[in-house]
């Protein structure tokens, strides 16, 4: 059933933004170099910027054999030079592996380069090998996450500040250059649990729900309402891919194979960390929407209403595929599907 608490007055809803996401994973048997993959994605983003994409998001992981993107800000900076419209963001940037002052400075530079077209979504990570690679235990992730958020919020204020925490201590700091966006880049927090939902509500950020609806999305709504805040005042974003095709039996097979490869890594992470398994229940949907224009429009509209979604990104180049393999679907997404969804939902 639609979430009627959130799908209330359309005029109160945030503008809908739909775009693409990249992880830059390049399987060892792909036959192309990392350099080539980066070049073709750069060209693709320039084209998508011209045909109506609103967003380009990135995901971050480290020490993965296929080159999973470890550093998104240089890529966003390069893309900002060849685009005019898209807004850059993350789902997610791993806060424990990013020094908050350095991240704030990098974001200030990117905010200026892009003309204020940058936002940042944060998560605290869970893959044990990444914490080992950076040289500190997983047990520190909570304090690094919370203190990182607090320091970033101080940095984004544009004011001089000092900070005393368990992990970070700073004296008399002010970020320069200043940010183009007043208050700095909009901040998002990801959550798969009640604790993550409470964190997003506590720090008053936009929201990236994942996993079980009753463990992430629902507790966030409750936390906001219990403090007399309106969930419709916040942006809610997700990676949920869309593949537009009139011949699913023929066109979907290579994408499905790529998606299986993509998800195998996350299953490995979840198994190693002990997170993400066990409890059954309704998920915040992240499965692909696959079908013709009518089907994609209908499915997107229902999803947006049910979860009060304001921001959706689709994986633009699934691992092992080439940018050209997705061109037809992406063109139809942004020239046929997205305009209809926005018009019919008045968003």
C-alpha cells in the first residue's frame, strides 16, 4: 500500500531527481584497461548531462581486484569540467576511511569547480578487509563515523571552530576556500538498521535507506515525527536500476549476468562481516526495474510514492559491460521514462 503519511500534498514534495551511478568495477577478464573504462564513462556522463540526467552518484570500496572506485572526488572533479547540469553525490562515501578535515577541503574545492553541484552521502562501512587495509579495527567505525559527521558539519558552517572528540581533536580550524553552497554540500546518511536511522534523524540529514524497511525507513520516519519534524522536508535517495527494453528476453541477459557478478561481492562482504543476513521481511526495493516504457513508468511511480523517494540512480555501466551496451536503455530512460514520471507525479 502507498505510504499515505508521506505521499500527501504533492506541492510539499521535493523535486524529483533521477540519474546514474558508477562503481568503475572492471573485471579482470573484461578485455579493457581501467584507463579505457574511465574514458568511456567520462564521455557517457557528458552525453547524459545533455539528455536530461539530474544526478551522477558514486560508490566507494577499497582493495578490490576489479578496481572498484576507491576515490570519487577526483572523478567528480573531472566530470564537472565536461558537464553543466548534473549534481554529483555518493551512496556511499565511507566516512571512517576519510579524514574529515581533508574531506571537507576536497569538497570545498569540488564545490567551487562544479559551481555548487556536489552533495555527499556517508556510511560507516562493514567489510573487514577494508579496516585491516587501513590499519584500524572495525570496532572504531562508530566513533569515526559520528565524529566525522560532526566535524564535517562544523566545517560546512563556514565558521572557525575547535573540536574535542575521542578520535579527532582540532583547534581553531576554518575551511578555505569557502563553499559555493551556503552551509556546504548537502549531507546524506545511509542506514540499514534502527541505529543508522536514528543517526540520520539526530544529525538532521537527508536519508539513504537500505535493507529491511522496518529496520531503516520506518524508524527514520518515526524518529522525525516524534521530534515534530516532517519527513517530506528531507530528500530520500536510493540506488535502484532501470533497464528500458521492448525485448526483455534478448536484451536483459547480459545485464542480469553482470548484476550477478556485482552482487556476489556484497554477499561476500556480508558473510565476512556477519551483517545483512538472517531476518526476513519487506525490503526497501533495490532490484532492477526491467521492461518497456509503460512498465518502467508505472513501477517508478509506485516506488516513488510508496517510499517518498526524491532521488533515484541507476547503475549506468554494470561490471564487465561497456558504456555503449547501455546507451539505448539510458537514452529511453531520460528521454521517454523520466519526463513522464515527473509530469505524471507533478514533481
